[in-house]
């Protein structure tokens, strides 16, 4: 008698996240980070918008991933205004960190 290979059913990331509290929390944080980036985008010069990616959120601190040191330097000048904007829209953000990360 031949052995049958039992395969696990293929599930999407969204389905897996719903089945795990830890994954669901990570998915929520990723969505929240993306919404924050969308909220501040109108405040940014058009040339900078494509140089940013939403990063992790941890203990009230939000990380923005930037494409270069030059982008980080320009963005640092706007951080107080970005923080105020996020807070005025209901986000509890204590700080915004910038991390240079070359897109892959």
C-alpha cells in the first residue's frame, strides 16, 4: 500500500494572521504604520514621498525607513510638524525615528 503525502492547505498571510494573535498584532501594526505614512504624505515635498517607507512601531515610537542620509537630513527638519500632525489625528506617537534603508 503506497503512502499518501498529506499536504497542509495553502493559506494566505491574512488568513494566517487571523488564526494567530501574534501575527494578527503584527499585521495590525503594519497597517497602522502604512496609514501613518499616508497621513503625513501630503506634508512632504513630492520628491521625498517616494524615498520613504513605513517602518515598525514600538512603544509609541514610529520608524520611517528612508532611502539615504540626504533624505534623513531633510526629513529631520520636518519631524516636529509631522509629530504634531499625527497627534492631531489621534495617533499616540512619542517620537519618529529615521533609519536609512536601501529599498530591495
